[in-house]
C-alpha cells in the first residue's frame, strides 16, 4: 500500500486491505474514508470488512462510494464533514486513489 500525502492532514491510497489498517493506526490515521463501491472488482475487500478492522483499531470509518454516475454535492459535503470531524490524519481510498484525490480537492478540505 502506497500512501500519497495531499496535505498535512489528508492522504489518499489505492485499495487497502484489512491487514493494512493496524499500520495506518500506528501511522496516526484516525479516519478512513472508502470512496470505492463494493463489487467493483472481483476479490476486492468489502467496505464492511475494512470498517470492521477500523473499529478494532480505533479508526473512524466512512463509506462514500463514487461510482460511474460520478461525484455529487452530497458526496462532497459528506467527505468534507468526515474530514472536519477527524481528530487526526485522514486516509481516503478507492481503486487507484484518483477519485479520492478528486473528492478531496472538490471538498476544499485541508
């Protein structure tokens, strides 16, 4: 898993695995945002699987999937609210990190 820092508080990554969550917690991430719809690729971990591991590691989890329909203002606002509520570093992920980068930029989040 490669993490790309977008700002002091936000980073993006490609698809994470449940086994990655403990390392994210150790690196100071307190919030994970999944921007990838379930079932996009065969064998990808579900948002619920990642959410369960986040809960076990004290990380807040948000599911804001961006599908082929594209980005909506509701998604942007939910992303902004999740970042604002975070008490530490935020990691957003999707298949490649691109959609997460776009929603971060659209949200105006720090």
